[in-house]
C-alpha cells in the first residue's frame, strides 16, 4: 500500500513540475472559447434557441475558467509578501469560486427561460440556424481540443477534457436541430437547454465539493493522515505525535504543522538531522512545507489540540 501511496505522490510531484507548461495553448483555447461564446449569445438571440443560449453559458463558463486559471496561475508565481505570507497560490481558488457563481447564475437564467417553453413550446426556433451554429461549434471546439491535447501539462489535459465536453454538447445540439428540422418538434429546444443547464450545475457542484475542503483547510484528498503519523513514528527517538495539522493552499502545495515528543533530550545537531529525516518522509507523502516542533518527554504542551490528536 505504501509503495502505491508513494508512487501516487511522486507522480503528483512530477505533474507539478510541468504545471506551468503550455500557457500559450491555454491562452489560444481561452480566446477561441470567449470569441465563440459571444457568437453563441448573438446566434441564440437570432435563432430564438434557448439551447444555443445555454451552450453559450457553458462556453462562457469554460472561457472564464480558462482565463482565470491563466491569470491566477501567473499570479501564483509571485513570492510571499507582508500581507500574503504564503504567497499567492490560494488565489487560484478565487478563480474557481468566481466561475462557479457565474455558471450558477447563467444556468438559473437558462432554466427560467426554458421551463415555460417546456410547458408551452410555441416559440418559433430556427432549426437551420441551430444546425449551422452546431457545426461551427464542433469545428471551433474541436480545433481547441486538438491544440491542448498535444500538451504534456496537467492543465492542458484538464482543459482538453472541458473542451471535449463542449464538442459533445454541440453534437447534441446538432442532432437535436436535425430532428427539429425534419419533425417540427419545438419541445426539443427547451429539453436540450434544460439538459445542458443541469449538466453545468452538476459540474459546478462537483467542483465546489472539491474546492470547499481546501478553503476550510481540510486534510488534502491525496494524503492519508494516519499513514503520515505511522511513517513519522517509524523514525527513531520519536514517542508521540500531536497537534498535527495538514492542509493545502491550492490542492497542490500542501502544508503540515506538528508537535513531536522525543524519547530524550537531543543536541541541536541531532535535532537538525532528525528534522531532515522527517522532512524526507513528508516530501514522499506529498507535503511540501512543514513546521516541526520538538518536545521533551516531561514537557507540558499548552495547545488545545495536544491531547488525543492521533485519533
């Protein structure tokens, strides 16, 4: 189990080294998506299709996600300041929150427009216009997928998956518009738009579930707290571990603070050597920053989390 655990974190660290690769590809995908989202909103108004408008909301969300990730990724490289002692890494979470709010508001608007049409689908919608926009959507997003798919960075792979979702969304609009054209079923437009809106909301709430524990300083998903305790306790001269806290700045940069009780009092040189061993263990567990405090066997720990922290 520990081998698999360590491999996972070594792979994670490898991905982290390539995190900032391919910014140009992400930039191209951002401008493609943003430009096309604007075209979609105009096209949705011209064709009177709420399905096109809902896909425009989806593309706008992806554009925002790409743009904010691009901006905050650059900002996160800034070093720590007096105001932000950990640097700007956590600003990437701000982008996720802004994007979530925009998508929720956009999806609620789409549903408010689509539900009345579902009840009484009398609105005239241009199936031909929807069909042409869908073809254009598949071409534009398909080109963006091919552009980002060539990249090796984790960011590019995530972006490529988002864009692939857009292509599939447009494929659904393409099929729906063809059925509308040949059958005259107006209800297909609001049904498609509601499906897309719920798909967007599902992804938003899934992202919130991932972001919220980071904001609330929960233990990172890829780190097993008990496993970390076991690995540290394997090191000689350590009898107890308490006041242990592990959290993440941005889902990638993980931080730990801990109080460690020693079997006996050690000289500074020995303590420094012991810290090196502990930091080596923590690095293998995917923890990049650690604050370690040593205590003697009879020392009284005055912090509230000192007792019973192991469980």
